[in-house]
C-alpha cells in the first residue's frame, strides 16, 4: 500500500490495511508514493500474476 500527502491518508491507510489483514492477506506499506510508482511496484513484484496485487 501507499498513500499521498493528504491529511486523511493515515486514516484510509489504517482502515484499508486492517480490512485486508483481517481477510488473511499480507500488506506491504511503501510510504508516500505517486500512483504510477505504486503501479510499477505491483507490476514488477507480481511477476505477471496480478491476482496477488490490488492497485
């Protein structure tokens, strides 16, 4: 997961990561990133298996 610099970023990050972890999935937090950087990370880390990435 990543977030932007808006003041609601932490609240949304905590809510979404808690929901994802409660479903038994791991969360990787990448910090403050623009959307294209997050998409690039997912493309490289999922190695073509996009079922493991949510962007």
